[in-house]
C-alpha cells in the first residue's frame, strides 16, 4: 500500500503545527500585555534665574566713629541781648556710638542710572569733650561735653555696582550738651536744633556667608542754631552759643530683604 503525502497523518501534522503557532502568538501577546509600560523620561527643566539684588526694603544699623565740635560764644545781658564781652571760639573732640534704621527704594532713572532713595533716623551716644572759657573771664574754664544727638532725614544715591552705593543725605538734627561748671558759676545744660548734610558709601559684604550684611562709611556736618543759655549763679546774663559738629562713622547694616543666595547674586 502506498502512502500519499496528503493522507491523514500528513493532515494531522499540519493541523498540529498551525495550532502551536497560534498558541505561541497568543502567549507572546499576553506576555507583552503584562509588561510594564516603559518609563517616561522627564522633560528637560531649567530653573529660572534668581531675581537680581535690590536695595528696596528696610534695615537697621549700628557702629561708631570720631567727632569734633566747635562753637562761637559770647556773654550777653539776658534782658537786652547786648554783648558784654568779645566772642570767643572753643571746641572739643572724642568718640561716639550710633544706632539707627531706615528704608530704601531702588529704581532706574532715564533707563541708565540705578538710583536709591530712602528715609532714616539715628541716635548718637556721644562723649565729645572740650574746654569752654568762663562767661566773665577766660581764666575760669570748664569742661563742656556733647552727650547725645539724634537725626532724621533722607538720602539719595547711585549704584556704582549692584552691591556698592554712593549717596548724600540731609535732614533735621538735635543735640544735647551737658552743664558746664566754672566753680561758683555754671552754664546750664542745653538742647540745640539744627540741620545736617553728609554722604558716604555702603557696600554688601559678599565675602561672608551672611546675606544682608553691609558696611557703611559716612561723613556728616551738622550746624545748630544759636541759643541763649542761662548762667546759673548770674541770672541776669546768658551765654550765646552757635555750634557746629563734624563726625566720621563706620557702621554695619543689616538688610531684612537681602536673602538671595550669594552665588546666584554675584
């Protein structure tokens, strides 16, 4: 008997191969369906740059320096103001401490200049002493001391760099001089009112890890209106005094809003 290729056995083999192929394809599809989806790569993100440094904000300051006062004074009749002795000059010098605070605002002027304007107030603890001749005779001299002063004013300046400010300032000031003793007579303590002008620089201390710390150096000239000061022991007479004070101060300033990382700012 001759077996033909299209016989029953041959057909069975074909059906078996085809079935295995279908099962294999179905298993592969099921396995692929069970695989987790490929992880998505995050899109590239660049953080925005930090804001540029700004001087807009408030601060406190403290420091000290050296001061000098001078005055022209003469003895006068209290009732008439007539002088009874030539005007003489006296002066003193010494150290002082200062504390204060203020607020600034930064803006760009004419699309060219970075300008800072602000208002401030400060108080000086002073020990600036000098010698004052007696009201009737310079042979009897006493020690005169400027004890304190306070000032309130405004300032305006230009930024040389984002961290260096040059400025001028001015405003109202008041100072207190202690009583002067001449033995039997004394010159009463007195408060003088006046104005001041000054200027200086302020610089961000970037080499220390303390964002907000600045270093200020300032010169100030104060001129006080003359006052008639009573003589204790000789009430019919006064001393008319006209005072000027010059100070040089160095201070540390702490700005509350200067908080951006140093590396990002500079």
